[in-house]
């Protein structure tokens, strides 16, 4: 093989590698460029801080100005203060639950194109294997994107997947009940120890009196 042929082959391999890398970047982008939810130690029936990662995918230069997330009728919800945004909880007073949480940007604020923002809310999770949070993202130009498509049985990710959080571990309340049943109450233990101490004291006094009389 001549030197020129070897150089030509090297250039072709390099060009093919670069093309493959570019194709990988293009095809991989949709896998992460969507609204998704995360939480540390997401356990059924426990409290957790949910973080919604919201990217701005506007091709027209519009800013994300509102995010509304549907909740599965949770009974305990509190939001984190976020500068430049107001937050509203839509409550069902009769049921004592919260149905949605909505963040709205102040005038001149919002998530600019090619940037993302983190929206956090603390909730009491339901006792389930997973929980979905359909979200609606609104842009300053009036564009509305609904992230509410479930993943089909084939496993292929839809165009606008619903943010879903997988829960793991045994339900928090049941674990607490098991722990309480396997361990005696602290106040009962203290009472037994106190009673034992009193009994020992009485015996000691009686022995001392008997020795003096002897």
C-alpha cells in the first residue's frame, strides 16, 4: 500500500467517524430534551422534593413563561420560592387535596431559548410503584406544549412523554408500623427501669436496717 493510499484511507475513516458522531448527537437529543421529573429516595407514601427540569425548545426565540403540572390529588404540597416567578396551587377544598401547581413568570422574566430551569415542589407521594405528572409548557408567543403522552407497550418513547417518577422500597407508613411493633415504646421501657430502680432501693434500705438491728 502506497503512502497516498494509506493517507486517503485514514481520511475516509476519520470522515466516517465524524459523521457517525454527528448523527449520534442529532438522534440522541430528543431523548433528553423534554420536561422530566426527578427525586432523591422516592419511596411510596413518603415525603419527597420533586424537581421538574424544563428546557426551552422554542425555534422562534420565545421564552417559557408558564409551567403547569397536574398532581394525582396529593394531600400535602408545598412549593419552593423562585425569583421572577409566582406559583399557584389549585386545591380541592372538599377532598383536601391539590390538583395542580402552576408557575408563572413575571413580566420580562421566563426561560430563554436554549436554556432550562428547575421547578421544585415538596409532596407526600402516593403508595404506588410509579406516579405520572402531566405538564403543560407555555411560551411567550402563545405556543402551548402538553407533555402528557404515556410510553406505549413497545417501550418506544413518544414525542411528548409525560414526566413519570418510579417509586421504590416498601411504603413508608408500613415500615414505620413494623418498626413500632418490633420495638417497645420508649416511655414503657423508662417506666420499667424506674420501677426496678425503686425496688432495688427499697431492698437496700431494708438490708441496712436489719444490719443495724443485728
